[in-house]
C-alpha cells in the first residue's frame, strides 16, 4: 500500500524516517494489547467505510480504564466509556464489543 499521497505533514516525515510504517502503526500496540487480553477482532485489519474512516472491530469489550492505565494516550486519541478508541487525527475508530450485523456493517 502506498501512502505517499497522504497530506498530513507528520505522516510524511514518519514515512521518510520509517518507510516500513503504515498509518496505523501508532495504534498497533493497543490492538496487540487488547488481543493479548483474549479479545478477538472480527477481521485482523482496518477497513474503510464510505466516508473514508478507518475502522477496526473487536468482538468483545475493551476496558477503557485498563487502556488508560496501560498507555499514555495523546490528546488526539480518546477512549469513550464503552471502550471505543477514537484517533481524531486519522479519522480512525477501534470499536469495542462489536456485534456483527451484515445489514448494518456490510464491510465485515
């Protein structure tokens, strides 16, 4: 996947310094941690919806307090009371306790 057309200046610098990086690398430690707790994703990949948001779906709940106590999150990454993790800089959401419904979520 080529990210050269991504216009975010921090990402352009990151790609120069670490060409093997993708736009989700900063979220992978959180995903790996949640998976290590026994929570399984519906699909182990980010998906894009029609509005170009990047979405990742976990089957089980994510404990927001455990994430906050384990990771030092920047202001641009928030976690709501349901455990959904929002990356506001990259329009990305990691969903907690997601129930698969092909009529509502045809992407997965």
